[in-house]
C-alpha cells in the first residue's frame, strides 16, 4: 500500500470542528443557524474524517477528466451522442454546463471511472467543508491545501458561471440568476441552494431559489415573480429531468429553445457527457481510434474506464453468467437509482433489467476509509468526485458510506474533503 492507502485504513483521525464548519457555512446573515439545522436534519451529511489521496492518483484523475473533455469535443463523438438524444439536445447556445461531476472508485492499480454527472450536486457544501477541515489543521498548510486554492474557490465558481453567461450573451450585463429544482426546499441538498444564492448575492447578483412551476414564458422572455420588472437572465439548473420533458418544465424548455435564458447545465450537456451509453464508447478503444482520439488520450482512458456494454437480449445469457463481476445501471439514470450489483441480482430484477435500457459495467469495488464512530472504529466505502468545468478539475471531494450504493445515512460517513499527500521528499509544513 502507498502512504495514502495506509492512512485511509489505519488512521481514524478527525479534523472537523463544529465552530470551524459554522464559520465556513454561515458566511452571511441569511445563512445564520444553518450549521445547527444541518445537525438536526442532515446528521450524516459531513464526515469528520478527511480522505487521503496519493499525488499520482490525483494526476491520473486530472488527465482523465481532460482526456474525456477532448473526446467529447470531437465531431464524431458529438454525432453519435446526439443521434440518440431528443431534438432539444442539439441546441448549442454556447455554455458548456457548470459542475460536471466525474466519479471514481480507487482500484488496486489506480482510479476507475464509475459515472459522469451533468449537474453534480455538493460543490458548494464540499468547498465549505474542505475549508473547515483545513482551518483545524492550519499548522499543516502543505498537507491540506498546498497551493492555497480553497480560499479562492468561491471566486472560481462565480467566474465559471460568468463564463457561461459570456458564452451566450457576450458583454451584456448579467443581473440575476435563478437556482431551479423541483420542490427545492424538499430536496436533500436544499441547504446548498442557499449557499449558492448567498454567493451570487455577495457578487452583486440578484439570486432566488425557485421551483420551475413558478416560471412563466411570455413576450419572448422567462419571468419569475421575484423580478416583475425584468426577465430571468440565467438559470442554474438542478433538475433531473435532463431533457425538460416534464409538463411542469414547459416554460423553462421554451425559454431554452428560444435562447431567451442562459441555462446551465442544459440538455446538450447531459447528452454529450452523462448518458450512460457514453461509458460504452469511452471503453471501446477501437471505436475511439476510429473517431480520431489520440493514442495518448486512449492510453489514459484504457487505464481509467472499465469495460461497459449495453444490456441486450443477444448477450443476456453471457451477462447473466458474468453477473458477479458486473454492475448494472439504467442508461438515463442518476444518483445510483435503480442500479444493481450483479452478485445481488434476482431473476425478477434481471427480467426488469432486460426490459429496460441498461448498461453493464465491470465492477470496481470501492476502496475504504477507517472512521471513528463513537468509541469504536468502522471501515466505510468511499468514492471520489472531481468537480470540473471545461475539462479542468476545480475540486476533489469524497463520499463515505456503507451499503450497496452511496448514501447519506451512514454514521461517521458523508461528504469528506480530499487531502492530496505531498510527494515523499516534500515537507508537510
């Protein structure tokens, strides 16, 4: 094992203090009391233990994210990805889509891509959490934040949204942004919407958390009751109706189709990146070569992307025989919904998979993190998420849990900051 693996499995140290977390979460009067509310309603949202990462693994993840973005930019990739998507995904108003979430498990020989998310949640929460952990260990800045990036991360996030605005609107003034999700206050990550709203407001923007049912499409513009005198400029989209097909999302869909609002992320983002059939193509080296992917990028992807196949009746018997080495995911799914470990499959569930649109991915078991739970210790599973924009990693975060899929119900688990260890010859302070 390398040093990071040794620490993850042997050190149950806790580096989160509630006062430090409060300082990072409650950055404006509107957020007062958020820490206590989360302790009551989200007791397993934040882990008190950081996850350690080898610097070589960080490099592999960074290269993989960049390689994926270069592949997605190829005309042949876009042609095949958009061919299976609804017409709305063909619209390209300029924005790329904020907060791509590239998820990895750590295998014995490096990181392995699990899935790609086009509207990944948790970035604002994880930024605050990482700063809180770092504040606890201020005497080790080279360990927790060697390049001192955490203090400027909010500015990086705002600059990303501003780049989305500029991509579609050029130098036109940007006045407001709606943070939109169905029944937003009922969403598990609703506290993050408030963090986003406060950050936008701190940078001079009007910001409101909204349900799409509150929107109106009229006079060639999108309107929300919060601003009766001016239309909506931008929508930060947290909907999981990726192609805006739900009737409740009609106003937003019409505004996006007309280019009347800057929507980010948008249907095109999901089609090009997050549809599970893309995992099949990313693991098909011969197809990537035919599309013109460079040998260097193919080498990165060969090391990182597990073999993924579409579940079809023609190979059903083969997949059933191999099921113990496979993980089954719905092609249009998200958030581990309706996913199944092959070694847990029943015949009833298998028939449901065959009747649906699923992919089968070679299983890469998650690595583990030792955490303290009360007076005891426990080993939890962990995965990594790289939050990225246009192929650049902005933040690494981890989730720790027990059970078949990731969750926020595990004592001692939840979001964890990622501490990339220095090279062996580099001092820690």
